[in-house]
């Protein structure tokens, strides 16, 4: 699937393009499924290009699952036919994708390969934001916005698996899904001010970590929800790229505001995040304590419909694209 120009869904075209060729430390994956991310909508509109020089064919897609079709000359730990999944900076909305061997993840033995595409981007993002950046540990409390999103549903499971407690914001129609995943507090952001709910829930002390994909006016409110020396981890700006931060409230809390993305990091940092994910989180998929949350599936030929659906914010969990 190629973005031929920037604009509405009609710029998305299915085209034949040259096959990618793996380097010595890379593998070629035959993609079974990819998955939608908010970045795909932004990239289609020209607001979030892939890092690096503009390619001859702009193929979006940040995650995939499939089987290895070829390996580079220096690859030792993987073989043709292995079922794998992972994240890339772009290119996953295609039949073939190339990636570094240390960015691969094995598909959990208890999952279908086609369902595994719902794991890499959101679980890695949530794990990196909450645990690596936010230093969330057992017994800690977190507030996560957009609790029914891909990152939100992953965050609920991660926090509970680590022995923490979690409050999420969402619309009323998605509240039951968040509770079913284990959220301790579910806040309808239309009916309730999440600051008031968090204040009551924590007896005024605040949460250890806030994971926010909204931005905008939420920033000042997040600061009121975080505890002394807590962390606000900003991983998106769906509510607006500009925010006002009350420094008078930030200083006495000695709180940290951390901005983070995975896509544009150097490969060494991505490999580090991937290896930490494999060590700390991956075993929980095989024992069943973590699972992908799949909202719906589309064929690649239906990609325009998938973009249109994602723009409605109606999904709970991931929207998969089957190749």
C-alpha cells in the first residue's frame, strides 16, 4: 500500500513495488498481518513522515507479523520459516518487509501468527513509557488516557501484570471493555473531571505515572494528578500540539515531564527497547497473562475503510490489516 500523495483516503493505492533486499544483519519477512496506528493517518496527511530520506515508494505501517522468507549472511539466530513479529519505522503495509535481526520477536506459541500483529507497537510503547521511562513498579499507581485504545488496552494489562493499579479515561461506551481488562478505575471523561476522580482515588496523594496520548489542555490537569516526584510520560498529542504548563505547580512537585517516541530513535536504542521487552514482558504472553486485544480486521484492499474507521475513534484495541 503506497501513499501516492498526501490527503484523504483516496491517496492510498495498492501497487507493485520492488522487493526489499535484506542486508547482512537483516531478515526478509513475508507479512501475514499488519496493524493500524494513529501514525498511519498522520503520515497519509503529510504530518508524520517516516525518519530518513523520502523513499521512492512511501509504504506506511509500523508493525507486522509473519514468517521469515530470507536471512542475511550474518544472521545466526533466525531461520527461514520462523514465525515472527516486530516494529519497523515504516513499510509494514506490504507483502514483504525488511528488519534488523535484533528487532525481531518470536510469535508466542499460543497465538495465531495473524493475530500477533496486534502486539508489537502498542505493548512496546506502553512498556517503554510506563516501565522504562515512567519507572512503574509493583504497587504503583498509573493514570492512562484513552484506555480503550491499543496503547491503553496494553497498558491496563501491563500494570496489572506488574502488580500495580491503574485508572483510565475513556468514553462511556468503552468503559466495560476497560473494566473487563482489569482497570481499577474507569473515568468517563465526558461526565467526570478526571482530576477529581484521581484526587479521591489516591486520597490527594496522586499517581506515580501518567501516560498521555492526548496533550493539549490535559497537560496541566495531568500535573494535578501526579504525585510528588511522579512522572508524566507524553507519547502523543491527539488533543493538540500546544499546551500551557503551570510552572508554579510543577516545581514543588519535583515532577518529571518526559516526551517519548519509538519510531525516530536510533537503531541501537530501538534494539535496546526491543530486547528489554523480550526479557521483561514477552514471557507473559506465553503464560496468558497478557493478550492482544483485536477490534476488527480488514484486507489490505480495504485499507481506505480501515483509515476511515480508525478516524472515528470507535475501536477498542487494534485494527488489523490482513495481507
